[in-house]
């Protein structure tokens, strides 16, 4: 096999970095688009501060009491569990398409039951720890 020449290496490097230059150009254009949008919004919006506009607004109700309120962690745990199972359920759709393909049936079935087993163990662990108790 002949040794690559300097010109061949240069051409290969130029082709390699040319593909990344497209990605860099798109990133710059994206940042530029966001900056122009924010700048146009800042220039075009009316700025008329009034005492009513400077009040704290909370769902149409005037705020009463302290600004600190105790929020139970359970809400976040339920939201976190929902996100985990919603994202995991997304993995079931590609599995269903691969399962239908010829030659992948038994392998993908075993893999999916292992995956669902991990989910079941995690849910059982959360139940045993009392995380799913509302009161």
C-alpha cells in the first residue's frame, strides 16, 4: 500500500472539516436568528411602566401572605415517575416495529421483557419505600 502524500492528507482533512463547517454555520445562523429575534422584540415592544404593571402577578389573584410556601416533595416524585415511565413507553414503539421484522422475534422479545423487568423492579422499589403513598 503506497504512503499517502501530503496533498492527499490535506484533501482528506479539508473534506473532513468541510462537513463540520456546515454544522458550525448552522449553529451560528441559529444563534444569530435568536439574537435578532430578541433584539427586534426589545426594540419594538412598548415600555410604559406603571405601578399596576410592577405588582407581583399570580394567576389573577393579588398575592397575600409570605412569599415562601411549603411544597410537598411528593408532587415532584410523582412528576419524576411519570416522566420516567412516559420516556420508557416511547421505547416500546420502536420495539414493536422491530419485533414485527423477520428474524428478530425471540431476541427482541427477551430484551423487552428484561427492560420491562427493570421498570417493574424500580416501581416495586418505589412502592416498598412508600414513595407512591399520597398521605
